[in-house]
């Protein structure tokens, strides 16, 4: 009876552990959501989407690094915001700057 309880307990613990890991969103998925949010406001070409997707994956990887301090993450966010804005045309940049919430979401 003790062995059965031990096996069931281990099975439940394993199941909870697997489910907790599944809820984490990968950098690729988060980057795709960011690009979808951006393209809903600004018209961007497919090549620019691919370039920005790479940038967003790098952003999510960098900001999820647990070894960085809050100040380092803030500096990284500012750098990613600058790179994002520099990749857009003047018109696209103006549209994005009119929506500061979206800009913050894309850079932080």
C-alpha cells in the first residue's frame, strides 16, 4: 500500500512540474506576439518583419536573463527601443510614437 501511495505521489508531482514548465512562453512565441501587435498598428514588409522578429527574440532572451540587474535590463530595453525605431521609416516611427503603451510593450 505504501508503494502505491508513493508511486501516485511521484506521478502527481511529475505532472504538476510538467504543467508548470508548459506555461512558460518561449522567446520565439513572445517575439511573434510583439510583431503581430506592431503590424496591427504599422504596415511593415515581410523582410522587415523577419528582421524585427530576430530583434524581438534577442530582446526576450536578454531580458529573461536572471543574472542581469534591473539597471542593466533597463539599459538593454532602451537599446532595443532605439534599434526598433531606427529600423522603421519616418512615417512608421511617428505612428509608433503616438502609441507609447505599444512602444513600451515592444521595448520592455
